[in-house]
């Protein structure tokens, strides 16, 4: 019969673990994404066929390898190992993992040790009494209504959300390294174009100045040639400042101090990073749903939904199994004698009868937060869809601009040659030469920038599609 309370308690605990938890059971919301046509600006050949390759899912995994640039690949590898922001995201994941571990403590008994040594004297008559007491207190809350289970459910969902946020940080970091690197190389090529044109314009200035000194030129032509040379020269310092800014930004991205990677990045390879034009065969609905930021928003919604159950569990009684075991005596020499041993075991219950509406208000707050999290999940999907469409439109339409600029540069180069010949033969004044050279510089810079924009836009499209995750 003495085992009856213990047996009953054990059966009670086993039964409570299978009871339903208060609060709503989470169900992932279905968000409809209409399959609108993508804003494509593709081109076809004379037969009406689209020769662009189809961007595949496999291509997204480690997109930076497509550019066949060891420097870029090494920068990405270094960034995901050393970038401080990424390390901070990893620490947040570690924190959430320990929070999950801590949530399981609610299912375990709490045990504490205590000890007392008291001397009491009534009315200060020197008739004092001693009391020596030491022992262990234990309390075990039986999760009848599932408040602790809901709290653990919430912690697990938050941990999953942090893991997905880490994935999102990976995607953003690799894309940012790629964009900054391409912008740096584009800036360096613009500097090279400006210096090449400066050399051409300086040679023209020397010729015009020599003709004036020989008595066959005019001062207006010399002045016009001089200001076009200085105008081009003035365009170079801002580009050099931008080059410095981009190299410093890349150093921060790879977790280094600014200035540490100048030797690596200063020399620009004589190449471009333009890859064949690609296209999306259809609206990438599955890729949008699987983006880490979208999935993280859904997990945060699941975590918030579980908190409603935590709040509702406060409405119901809490059952505890309490126990106490220790030694208590008035004489220290009797400390280890059997009669000093004491103990107790039994259940207790706590039920909030009146809390002034606080529990009801807390539940309504959690329900409102859940609705807000649901709206945020839908908004995250909308913004992801917007980003994919915007980046794809920008990427495809830049190709048309690039093709037009190539034709314009070729015509401008011919115009410079023709205007020089006509000026030498006295058939055109020097203004035609200046206009042709100025146009050539502008168009060549625009062509280099457009080529860089196409690559940067492609990287942004990879990011919008969640590219880079398979590298983990």
C-alpha cells in the first residue's frame, strides 16, 4: 500500500504525455501564386528560335563557378569562412539550438539542496534551541494541458527558422561578393577605357598644337582639343576612388581589414565575365517557395502559433509532484541517527482563479501576433516573387541595350577615323573630331558598364532564385 501513491503518479505522468495540447494545431497556410508569364525580353534568330540556354536548378547551386574565375571563387570561399556578419548569423543559430535544449527542462523534475542552522531564544532568557536541517526538495510539473509541449514546439520552429536565416545569409553573402567583384572589375575596365581615350585625345592635341606652331592651325582647335583632354582626365580620379571603395568593401566581406586584398585585386584580367544569355523556361514557383527567407518566415509563423497554446495553458490548473528528503535534528551529535531522517511525497495543484484579465489579454496578444506572422509570410512570398520578376526583367532587357551599344561603339570608332581624315584634308573643322572623340568615350564607357551590369544582374537573379545553397 505504501507504493500506491508512487504507482498512481507514474500512471498519471504516462497518461498526460498522450493528452492533446491546448491551443491551435499548426497547419502551413496555402498561399496561391498566380502563374503569370515572366517579363521576358528574349531575342530570336532569323528562324524565330530562341537560342538562349535555360537556367537550370543545378546551375544555381554554385553559380560563381560559371565565370571560370579562380579569384572570385576564392573570395566566395573565404567570405563564407571569415565574414563577421555570417559568423553572427551562425551564433544566432547556436543560441536557438540551446534554447531548444533548455525548453526540454520543463519536462524534468527540479531538485534543489538546502541547509539551515538556527538558534532561537524566546524572550532572551538564554533558553535557546538549536535546529540543524539539510536536505533536498524536488518538484515535477506534470504537463497535463501541453503548455510545456507548446513551448518546446515553438522553440524547435524558431531553431528551424534560424537555420533557414543562416541559409539566407549564405545566399546574400555569396551574391554580394559576386556583385562587388564584378563592379570592381567593371570600374577597372572603365578606368582602362578612359586612359586609352586620354592617350588618343592627347595625341590629337599634340598634333593640333604642332600644326598651330607650324602656322597651319588655329587657336580654337587647340583650345577645343585641350578641354576635351582635361575633361577625360578629370573623369579618372572618381573612378579610382570608386575602385578603392570597392576593394575595401570586398575586404570587409571576406572578413579582412580594408587594404589587405589590394595586391590580389589591383590587377584586372584582360577578359570579361559575360556568359551566354540565359532564360527561365517558366515562372519558378517552386524555387520561390523554397527560398530560405520564405521558409524562415513560415517557420516563424509556426513558432508564433505554438505560443498561443503556451498562453492558453495558463488558464488551466497546474499539477505538481513534490518531494522532500533530508535530515533534521536539534542536537548536532544526533545528525546521522535514523530519527533525524525526514521526508515527504505528494501532489499539489495550482489554478489561477482570478488574474484581472491578464491571461485573456495575453492570449489575444499571441493570436494577433500569429495573424501578423501569417501576413508577414504572405508578404515575404510577394516580395520574393517581385524580386525574381524585377531581376529577370532587368537582366534580359540589359542584353538588348548591350547589343545596341556594341553597334554604337563600332559606328563611333568609324566616326573618329573619318572625322580625323576629313579634318586633316581641310574638309571638316576640328569640332567634328572633338564630337566624335567625346561620343566614342561615352559609348565605350557605357558598353563596359552594360557588360558589367548584365553579369551583376545575373548574379542578382541567382540570389532571387535562392542560388548558392548546395555549397553548404
